[in-house]
């Protein structure tokens, strides 16, 4: 945080939105306010209450055989291209096997599909709510100014995603502002986000539907296959019986 605080701003607060290390700042704030390490804070406030037993920063010995391998595109210059290779030591050798000094708010947690679904249920009406209704409503409401949208840096690992004018950003993820070919006409108002390693989730408040897509494929965030998966889930949900 000392180093981050010394860097110049990309733009003044409120004048733009760009994917960044902002969640690391929030994690550090949690540590300062609670007096706990971020992982302990998560365990006490989120993971424990929701029964998320497979989520953490350090992988215990007993669930290691269930830990999925990570894959990436055969051609690193074409992250969405055909062909996959197994990434044995990503993001670095021994990740998740022993405690590390830094517990990031941006990345580093592992989880499972049941744990992800438990978290999503807590964000749906009737779920085991951790947040107040007003807080959840703000999390799902676009917080950006009218001319702003989700944007990824042009020189980062997600540069191929670029600027996304149909997506604003709430307090918990991207908010769909306008229908688009991949998302469908009924996607306006959806909350969603994902990670570079291929886990992607969404909540559709109007449909009362949520889902998680877990591929363990590097750079699968907003991959066309995810939009197809979501489209089919909506279609199945709309069927009678």
C-alpha cells in the first residue's frame, strides 16, 4: 500500500473506471478496520457463515487431489485461439501450498463450485443474507457516470477485452446497461464478474437466476463460450415444468 499510494492517479476519482488493484486497497482497509489479516476477516465474516469450506488462500492436504489443473491457449499471443496447454507452475511454483505474507484482495483465493453457489445464493432474494437489502441494491446498481463504462488497460493481460460500452460497474461487478448480441435482450440489469483463470458468475435479478461457469482456462473471462453457456441456462430456466 505504501508503494501504491505513491503512484500517480490514472485519472481523478469519478472521471473514469479502469480495471486495477483497487480491490487490494479494499482488502487492506478491511485489515486496518478489523485488526485481522484479510484471510481471517473473510473466514469470520463470509466463508464461515456461508459454509464455504473449500475456499481459502492455503490448500490443505486432503482436498489437493480435487484441485484442477490450469490451462492456457497454445499461442499466448492469441489468448482466445484454439489449442490448450497445461500450465504447471502458474501463477508461480507452489502457489496455494503454503502461507504467503500477502493476502490479496484482487486474486489468490481458490474455491469450488458448491462454495461459489453458496456465495451467489447469499446475493439472491431469500438466501442466507450477509448484506442489508439497501447495500445489496447498491452493489447491483451502476455506480458510474453516464459517459463511463467498464474498461481494461491496453497493456495488461486482459487488453483484448478493452472498452465495454454496454457494461457499467456496481459495487460488486459489471452491470449490463444495454442488450447486446452475446448477452441477449433479457440481460439488462444483470450483475456479473469473473477472473482470468476462467471462473465467471452472474446474477439476473429479474429472472431470479444466478449461475457460475468454472473452466480453469486462462483468459476465459468474457469468452464467447461463457455467453453461450449463460444463454442456454436462461433458455432452460424459462421452460415450464
